[in-house]
């Protein structure tokens, strides 16, 4: 039982009460009045000096949102959210549009230091590691700093807050914003479209391999604020970009709403790798507080042979409602989804993916590991579908779940829909799927069955973790390096 | 609470008023209340996502009123047959006189009129299945059917066949319900035959309620066939298993129109075991939905499901299988497998295997695949001189038979294999 004990110990060590990013920063901030109405939408738009088309777009989304019912199909339970009891805009007060880090409030810089996010380029350069990461730091509703912008610009890569992109590259924003997740998509995405504050914008031009990892670090700080970030990444023909996202929030007794939208567009032969380590405050061991993480993430493999890969390590949030998806539109395009979701305390996770095969010879792969402890409920919900014209589509799905303790639950809800005979779909959800052959091989070499199991399963989880870029893999491994022995379904 | 709005639901409401006068008013009222809460299920109801009954049943056909005399019925099995024709149990067409000792039969209508407590409580489905509007509708509107009681310890050698047919020349609705109760340690083989004898688009809502006392054993073969383009059949099975009880079941769906077989099984005693296998032979515009909920309520239960969907033309196959493991149902062992073959460009398969697990020391898994015939295997056979269609037939047959292998009754196995061969020979002939 050694391996299992280790697992239990590891999961307990990410006990919700031991949340180490739970501090809050005492910083003066400017907020919009509480509540939501057309004036608030206009206020946010005006704050960001947006062009008329965007203001109109937001207002249209807001009006649409008013007519939409809240979704209730996910296996999560929470008291009704009072959308009028939230602040929809909060920004740390500082000199308008800091030109350099020297103008940024030192309190803010200290916050990111405490979070371990490097915002000073020289510090990064002086470091031992040779790999560099450009960071966009979003604090409540605004982006406070973006690093390495000049160097990226040399390669032609645009990496900036989306509010800045609206000013500097309006044609790109107008062309792609809402083209993957339409403003009318779903309750939370529509709300986001109305009130989105900041987020990152990335454009990688034709044939460019982005010279470094791009990263955004989201931090909710203010009380009673919702964070509605919007990220848009466009990889033009033949380009490549790897993007990382991290998130934390202070420990508070109240629940806070985080309703983000992420849109990815991959044109011909382009590749986008999107990784998330989600560590929002999960609430305390009694289930008080924590972030409601209601997120719409979708990638559109618009071009031929394009490739989008989602990797997520989910350990935070009181409630997660999140299905990073791929629309495999271009012939020969590929989608991947690798996920490890760990839930403890009273956390509820309803997460998974959608792989919609529209083009010919499209391929997708889903690997999902759910771990449930304490009184948590962990659901995998995924859809794989093949359109009539998706000749030669392929999918492989594997979902494993592990339960630790009597009071938690693990659920699997896959929807597998095929309208094409040449589409080949395989779905498995099993108890630690270890082949007899592998076990036999390892035991032949002197390992006990237990050790052999641990070895094989650990190796398998590592495979998923290895989908993460180096910098994140280390962080994720710290969060979880878990053996999945004894898992179910 | 009553929020039925559509015309269809108003028609059903008038059916209910009519049936309420015919016995078991309390049971019907509770069921009608449950149905009223949901109404006819549309795609927005999660468990009916792939079968839009609200659209299909937008015009409920009039309730069947059978006054048909004796008529010859097709007979496929050497069985003790109990016939329900056009919504009415027909003792005159049934093998009542040949029933062996230990088997007691009466019509549902009589049973409802007598209102015996144990029968009534067995008919009321309070737990599993209570969430299904169409099963509730069946309980609210049940016209007739049969009640079979098998004495404790009785081992019935010959199969008991519950045959339900529609024969009307015009569209009609039937709501039938059979109740089979097996006493402790009793054993029986049951055949459930659901067929149509006419070309009228029938709307048949049938339910079989099975109660297995401790250590009882049932082998059940269900055969859904017949139907025309506009016909609708929902065949529900509600099974309760006490400790050590075992059910072993296979269902074959073929024909035309819309067929939905829904299975709600509750393993209510320790070490109960359930096997639900099945195959669908889809042709034309058949819409065949198998929806299954296996509820492990007690420890050490075992469940196995193995389904094969073979879909040609524009047929649509649906498999939704949910395994629930309740808190405390430790040592549960569940495995579910659903495989589908798409034989035409227009066929569709929707698979939704689900797990809902609240106990940690369990072994549960599922697998689902969908694709077409393996090219290499086809090549192997055609290279040996088999015409392509025959080669395909051979592979399809093997694919279908995988789900039948576990059946113990050789005669029934032969019957089912024969159905597959007939279906395939029609395919070769085209």
C-alpha cells in the first residue's frame, strides 16, 4: 500500500487550508459602482477608451445575457449568484498607463514577487535558467505589466493586454474577437463579452516560431469583484506559440466569480500549446469561500494541419466549470486535451473537453485524470463528435479517476457521437488501466506488484505533466505528483 | 405543479381521466403527478437527449380499445406464452392451462381491481426509475398486462414468454405493464416479445417490473421488432434484486420506427449480480435507443453490460449506460462496454457511458468504440475468395455474437443468431 499512502499524503498536503497564495494586497483601487447595468458596461468600455463598435458589441452581449437562463446541467451545487452584488471593474490606482516598471506601484510588484512571478526582465536574465518567459500580469481588471515586449516585437509577435491591442491593432481584434466563442455562446461567455476587463492578446505572424514562452498571471485581489478576463491568441500560418496561464486569489470567506473566455485561432499548419495551472483559492476546509471558476475556453483549428493542445492542472477553485475545446475544422487538424484535476475539501469540479471533428482526417486525443478527496465531487464531462464530412476522424479518450475517502465522488459523463463510418472513436474509463504485460515485465525484474503498479502509474501521470512547458511542469509537480494506483472509473 | 402545456399533453391528460376510473387510483395519481412535473421529454432532458419524444409524440394516438376475436399469432419459441394484445391481456390466447406448479398468473386488470398489497407495492416504483417521465406515464395509464408470481424455490424449466402485440389497422396507443415476482431461490427463463402485427403506426408504452427475492435467478431475452416509420415503442424494464439474486439478460432490437428500451435495475441486496447485454440491427430509418441505469445500492454487487450496435442505411443507434455506486456499496465490480459498427455513410451512433461513483473501494470501468469494419479483416476474407458482402456479413455476425455468447439457454441463443442471419441475408441480397 506504499504507493497509495504516498498518494494520500500528497493530496492531503495540498489541503485547502494550506493554500499559500491566500494573502491579499492592501492597495488602493478604483472600482466601478457595484452591480451591473448598461451604464456599467459603458463605464468599462469608456475606461478603456474603446471604439464604438466594441462598446456596441458589449451592449448587445449584455442585452442578450439578460434573456439567458443560468446553466444548471453541470454536476455542481452552489447558492444562486447575485449578479448585482458584484463589482465588475476594479483596477489598482496608479499613474495612468505606466511606461515602465518603475512607475508601477511597489506594492503590486511585491505581490508578484511573493507569488514568484518575475516581472523584471533583468532579474530573469540574471537568473540561472536560460529559458525565458514573457509575462503579462493581470491584477483584478487590468493588466499591470507585460515583459519582453520589445524582444517579441522584433520577431513580429504581438503580446500585450487585450485592452491595448484594441487601440494598437483594432483590425486584428475586430476580425477575431468572438469568432471562436460568439458573444451569444453561453450564459457566462455572454456575461464576459459584456463586461470583460483585461486579458492577453497574442498574434504570431506567418511562419514565426515564438522565441519564448508567453505567460499570463491572473490575480484576483479585491473583495466582491468578479474577474472577467478575455484572452485571444491567433497563430497565423505555419507559426508556433506556447502559452501558459496561472491564477491565484486571496483567501476570503465569500465566493468570488471568475468568468473568463479564451479564444484560440490556429490557421494553416499553425500550432498553439495552451497550458494552465489553475490554483484559485479553493475555499476553506468547511467549504467557505473560494472562487467560482466558470470559464469558456475554445480553440478553432481553422487551417489545414493546424494543431491545438490544451493542458491543464486544476487544483484550485471552489467550483470549476470548464471545458477547453477544439473545433477541428481544417483538414488534418489535431486537438489534444491533457488534464489533471485534483479536488479536496468541498471543491466541486465539472470539467472536460469537446472535440468536434468537422474536417477530414482530423485527430484528437483526450487524457484526463481526476482525483477526488475529502468531500469533493469530481466530474469528467466530454464530448467527441464526428460530422458527416469528417472522413477518417480519429479519437482516443482515456479518463481515470481516483477516490480517496468515503465522502467524495468521481463521475464520468462522455458523449460520443459519430455520423461518419470512417471515423474511429475509442473511449476508455477504467480502474488504473495497467496492462498485465507491463506488470509482468516490471515484476520479472524484482519489483513487487505494488511497486510495479506505482512505477507504471507514476510514469503515466508524468507523461501528462510532461505536456506542460518546463517552467510550469515544475510548479505543477510541486502541486501534485500523485500516483493513481487504486483509481476507479 | 401541473404545468402541462402542449396539445399532446392535454390528450394524455384525457387518457388519464379515463384510466383513473379503472382501478388503483392512488398509484395512478402519484404516477400522473410525477409525469406532470416533467411532461413529455425533449432533447433538453438529459436522459432523453438523443431521442426527442416530445416531437415524436406530438400527436398521441387514441387509446387502444381491443375487441378482437381469437386470431393466429406468430410463434417463435417453444414457451409458456402469456399474450397481451392491443393493450389487453388475453387468457384465451395464452397457455394458461399448461402452466406448471409454482406459477400463478392473473391479468393486471384483475390484480389492480383486487388491490392486493404486495402486488400494488411491487408495481409502485418509488426509487429507481422514478425520475423517468415515460415510465411514470406508463404507471398512470396502464390498461392491462399480466402478473406472474413464481413460488419460492420453484425452478421453472420451460421459458415463460410475455408476448405483447399491436394489431390494430389504425394508429393506437397502448400502455401495458407486466409484473413478475420471483420468490426466494426461484428460477425462471423469461422471453419478452414485443411486436407489431399490422402496418399501422402504433405508440406502445410497455413496462416489465421484475422483483427478484434473495437468490432468485432469471434469464431474460427481450426481442423488439416490427414497427413502421411513424411508430413509437418505449419498453421499460424495472428490476429489483435482493441479496445473491442474479439476472442475466439479452435484448435484440430490430425493425422500423422509434424504439427505446430503457432499463432501470437496482441491486438492493449484497452480492446481487446483473448482466445486461444487447444488440441492435439497424436498417432503414430505425431509431434504436438503449438507456440503462444500474444502481449499486449494496456492497459486493457485480454488473456487466456488453452492447453491439450495427447500423446500416440512415439508422440511428443510441446507447446511454450509467453505473451508479451508492455510498457504502463497497467492493462493487462494474464493467460496461458498448461498440458500434457504422455500415453506411448516413448512419449515426451516439454513445454515452456514464459512471457515478460515491464509494472508494470499487472497480468500475467502461469502454465505448465506434467505427466501421476493419479493412484488414475484410481484405483477408476477400483475398480468400469470399464476395465482399459475404465477407462483411461474416464479420458482422462475429461482432453481434460477441454480445450473445454469455447466454446460457442454447435454444434462445440459436433463435437470436438466426435473427442476425436473417437480417444479414437481406443485406447480402441487396
